C-alpha cells in the first residue's frame, strides 16, 4: 500500500530476492505525482542501497547532485561549514527510478487505486507504506500500538528555480511578524527545495492562520518570496498544492499484526531537519525484503525485520527529537554572536560532538574558539586553552574562569528543576512556574546534581532555553572530576569536550561544582 520510496523499493527488492513472488503496489495518486520537491541521502544510505541493489544505486547516484557542505545565512553574515556531504535528488526523479526498477522485476503498480481501510487483503503479506497518516494503520491502531506527537512549529515544503550553489543552506531572517527560516538545497534537475519554518506566533501574525489547512495562494507565496528575496536572488517560491503543516512524530509498539507489516513513515517518523524520512524508508524496504527471503515463516520474517530495524530507527528518532524542538525556538537565539549561533545549530542533536566538528570543519571551530576568547577579553596566546579557563564578567565582578563553586555566598541563585518528560517544548518550560525564573537571580543553576552522562544534552537544552529567555547567566552542575576523564585534550566525547563545546555554542555561561 503506497508507491512512495518505501513501497517501490520493497517491490523491487522482493522481486530480486523472491523471484517467484507476485507483487502488487496500490497507490491512490497519479503516476508521476510527487510532493516535497527533493530529498537528500547520505553516503551511508547510498552505500546500503549499493550493497543490496547495485543497479538501482547506479541510477540514483547518476541522477543526484552531490552537496559539499552547509551555509548558515544570518542577518549580516553567512557562515560556511564544510564536511557535511549528502546527495540531493528530486523526489519525482527518485520515484520514477524506483517505479521503473520495480516494474523491471515484475511488480505491478496500480495507480489511482485507493483501497478502503476496512479492506483486509488476503495476500500473504500486506506492507503498509502509505505514509505517516496511513489510513490502513489508523484502522488497526490498537493492534500496532500507534502513538503520535505533534510538534509546535509550522512548516511548508516549497520549490524555486533560484540557482543555489551545490550546498545545503539555511537562511534565518527577522520579519515584522517574527523570525522565519528556510532550509534550501538544489537538485540535479533544474530547481531546488525550500522548506520554510516558523513558530506559531509568527505564523499567525503573518496572516497564515486564516487558511490553516488550505494550499498557499500566489499572494502568500509572493510574501514568502519577498521575505527570503536576498537568499533566493530575487527568484520566486512555487508550491503545488503545498500547505502549512506541523510535524507529527509517529511511533508504533508493534510493526506487524497478522499478515500486515509497517514500514517507512507508516511505521515511524523522524523530523525532516535530520534528513531521515527517505533514508529510513529505503533502509526499511531492504530489511523487510531480506527478512522475507530468509524466513519461510511470515511471523519469523516480521520479527527478524523489526529486530533489525527498530534499534537504528529509535536512534534516529532520539536524534531528531531535539532537532525538531530546536527549530521551534530558533528565534530566541538570533541575537547570539554568529559563531555561537552556528555551533548552537550544528550541536542541536547529541550526534555532533567536539571530535566530529574537529574532523569536519576544524578551521571554523578554531575561529569560534578565537571569537569566544575575544568576547571574553582573553588576550592570552594559548589557542588550545579550555573554554572554562577564559574569564567571565558576572555583574560587577570579573571572574578569572567559568568555574562557579557552590553554594556561592553573596550570589542570588535560582535552581529550577529540569523537566522529567523529554518531549517538552520551550514554550512549555518557559511558562509557569518557570516564567521570570531569572528576574531576581544573579545566576541560574541547572541540575540538582551533576547530570548523568546520557542526560547531558537534555540538560543543556533546558539550560539554553532559560538562558535565551531570561538573559541571566546560566551554570550547569558538572562532575567534580570532569577534567580527569578520558579525552582530557577535549578531542573525545568526554566531560571535558562536552563542557568546552557547550560554552563555545552559547548554551551555558558557567559550570558549577558543588563544594559542600
């Protein structure tokens, strides 16, 4: 069910691995009908396709455009980060390749065929690949244990003929209504994808709430084209029935019930800002076909498929969740110095460590370290010095470093509790009881004790939100032996490296040590 990337590659792979099988794909849309404009694929994803189906890999790579890095366009300055390579391909071209490849091995693809959700096929296997809003899955939601979570930000998927460089770019702008941002990347075909994202308040102030569920008209597209005119080189944004949405995170307790199995967005979603939707769909398709070819018993095949895929999917979802939340509150960070904003953006998920940044873009990291020292008034020449060892002005006091010994007599401290639920948004935690938490405090101290290793990124996310909203210096408690752990040179994912990066990225101002 569904002729998207998951359904079509499943049909192709089943045809290759089980040549005697009869495969039918049902799609309610028209052939060649594709929304979304373009997708990106990592080298790892392409490598997985190459290992499973070299011919399909060859065709996809041949129709793709390599993108060499990331540009972050801020008001008055653009930052360039190399070392973030992906391949971009138009969604229409990708679906055409996958359809032709599926048909080449005998799959029958039936377009304009909407199968009613109450219909349960008597096929040996029914693979639901009909998207995040899958009607078939919803009809059996209790069996699958489906849960959904809706994000707070508004986004719309658009296109343009603006001649972008072969890079992924992100434009952040201030408008009379509030902050807006655009994710942009070109394709090998003419044109590029532009995803516009903004918060709810800006979306309503800009007048988009009057037609919340309808497609954007020419006047609204023109307005957005003007907002991003500098980034688009004066070109226009286009939309094909595209409308504003809020992202829905889908999870399922079970991926199969009886003869029916989920894959792609019907099984799970992860926010598009980590470039994961098509990647997960294609990897699911390969894994499902491999499991079906390796197990004569259907239930055993489904179990093998889920065991192979659930771990990688849940890891991607764990990385995508803070990225989704970062985009909901990016406007609160636009006043950060440019180098801090760039690192704040790159480290919005725990996957981007200090070591990874040193490998990918060492020059830009060195520039951020130098800018951090300059802003701190640290003129000492030792470029390798840890960020903790730079001075900090706390009110009238000039501190020689960023270490705050608690209980800190003479300072007014506020110590809010971190949320227990990891699905919190900034709007949630900046409301009562945390509103005004820094109004009468010299320092906000986050964490009743040093955060556990696995909770560090969530603790930083909370600290950063309070810092951005209150303007009050924020300290995070850290282990007393943070300097002595592995990776003391700050090149490994150690406490030392994590603290160094958190300070450089403007997530915190100080680290707190309990001296009691």
